[in-house]
């Protein structure tokens, strides 16, 4: 993934989601944080395909650093990441960016209580098995609220 002058990774993969959907992400910035490189790149590609300018991070700590530089319109965090997990990152991000929606993507959605997600500032919890169009649709809806 190419690095910008400030050291932030910017997505470059294109993933076809649905050519019939309008690219509603145009002019919007997304951050995707996941420690699994392949999934991170596919999520970045999904947002790019919808017109988002998209950046990525490998863990929660890096996500916090990137968010402070790019001020995204939507943030997608993996729950289980090294250095800092998604809940810890969301909690810190919520204090600095109270209006930015945060989607938590996890394989362990059933193990996470709604109260824990709410207290951390998570807007929506989606399973990692959710289709990319559903993730993009949720991102669009959250940005409209």
C-alpha cells in the first residue's frame, strides 16, 4: 500500500461491489483498521469502489494516530487487534471525535455486549462475515444521521 508524505497508508485496491450502486462515498474519507492484511485491503477496496478516499491502520493505536491526521467521516475497527483492540481505540476516538461514526467489525459479535459497545462509542457492530455492500450501506446510513 502506498505511503503518503506523512506516513499514512492510503488504499489503492479496487474491489467491485455493485456497479449499479451510485458512488455515494465521493468526497468522504474512511479509515479501516484491521490487523489482517488481506481483509484490511479488501475493506479498503470496498470503500474505494464506493468513491471514498480511504486510509488504513494495522491496530488501534495506529488508527488513533491516523484519525487525528485525516479526520475521517467514518471509522471501521476490528475488535481483536494487537497493541490496542477496537474497543479501546473506539473509546479514545469517541472522546476526541464524538460525532464520527464507528463500525466495529468482529468475528466475536455474540461475545460483545451491547452495553460494552455503547460505552466504547461504537455506532454499529457487524460480523466480519457481513457482505461488503452491507458494511458500505451501514457506513452511508451512519454518516447521514
